[in-house]
């Protein structure tokens, strides 16, 4: 038990230290190459100018680099592969037991973390350096959704064909058999969680929410005795905390797509890993644990539908955290209240997952 506790918490600390250590090098590079938007202004999903947003953030859109999410996935990847390498070079009993890079639990989420990170990094680069079609806004939303959807289908296929996963757990009921429908469900969940990445809009907001979410799933995985998966989740949390150290107001950088795409895709994988594979309910509790992401995504959908069918906006501005800004709330107040909601939801989701 003691070794398992060390195994899941030590990598988190290592990832945090690595993340804090690489940040000065990364930010020096980002500032030197001016990796930020060159023009103030944002276009809403309906194609019109986001007037309220642009007024609220007219002094924040330029001068602060994107790609801060590199700190999260790079520190996590270095920690995971570093511990694995040490276990191979110095194969003592302790080092071998501390290694948590395993085919059964961590290969797939680590792979999706890196795939999402690199695809998001491409979008971020095109956002700041792109020309022609990609001069502003990076990859079109439909392209990003297609990438995420394809990743979801591939992961769902892996679960169905390789791992024989054909059902999800339902508290108090048992298992819901889905057969091959587990594949489109996986893709749908992945795209749905990715859409919640629009929560990355205020200094510190996304980092705090994702830290709470992955901490909750680390606890669920530990309870299911999926120690390697729990260690991976907390390693990601360590990287997020290092990112947050420099993302609190005034932010030294923004997380942007390289962070949000990596984290949301990986979160979907972790949710399914802690479901029938772990004898639990990882998928059904996902909307509760990730409620801030769900609410944020729904606020955008409600806004679009309201403008389409009612001819007027439902919120002053969407996503909803900017609505509170427009009401006059200070950004730090919005962020910290979302953090509180995120922690409460993470705790409730964990409780439901383990007693269901």
C-alpha cells in the first residue's frame, strides 16, 4: 500500500518540478518569437464579430503567448518516460515497481495525450503564424472536430476489438450492453468533452478545473486498483499545477489548444478506462465530475440556438464565464467560484463512482 501511494504521488511532484523548471525556457522562446495573436478581436461561431468579448478582452488578446499547455503534457511525458527509463537502466525492485508505463493501463491515454497535444500545437501555430486560409483562427472548427472524432473512433475501436469492451456501468443497475455501439459512443463522448475546452478563457480557469477533474479520476482509478492509471492522472495534475503557477493573473501564457485538446481527449479515454474495464462507472459520472466543462459547452449551444430561433441572445456573451464578466464580476471571482464548483463536482462524482 505504501509503495502504491508513493507510486501515484511521487510522479505528480516530479512533473510539477519539471514543469516549473522548463517554463522559463519555454516562455523565453514564446516571447522571443512573439507567439501570440497579432490582431485583437474574435469572431463568434455564427460568423459575426464578438463585440462584447472584444470589448472585455481588448487589452488581453495580444502580448501574451499561446501554447502554454506545452508545460502540462511535456512535463507529464518526461516524467512518465523518465521513470520508465530509470527502471530499465537501474532495474532494482523499487524502480521496477515505481514504473507505471504499462500496455494495459497507460499506453493509450499517454498516446492520446500526445496526439491531442501535437494537433493542438499545430492549431496554435497557425493561429499566430499562419497565412492565407489559416491567417486567423488556426484550424477551422470543423477540422478540429474531425480530428477529435477520428481519435474517438479509433480509441473506441481499440476498446471494442482489442479489449472486448461492449458495455458501460450504471450505478444501482449494473451494466448496459451496447455491443459495437460502444465505438460511436466513445467518439460522441470525446467530441462532447472536447467542446468543453472553450472554458479556457480566463487566467487560471481551465487549469484549476482540469486539475480537479483528473484528481477525481486518479482517486477512482486508485479505488479500482488501477494504480498505473491513477499515477498517470496525478502526473498530469502535477503538470497542470506547474502550468497554473504561471497562469494565475496576470498570466504569463495561455493554455490554448495544445493543452485543451490533449487534456479533453485523454479525459475521455480515462473515463472509459475506469468504467467496465475497472469494474466501475467512469463514463456515467463524467458529466458530473466534468460539470463545469459541460455547462460551458451547453452555454454556447444555448446561445447559438437562441440567436437562431429567437433572434436574440440568451446570455450577454457565451461561454457562460464571460457572461458573468459582462455582468461586472471580476475575472478572478469568476475563476475561483468555478474552481469551487469544480472541486465539489469532482468529489461528488468520486463518491457516486465508488458507492454506485
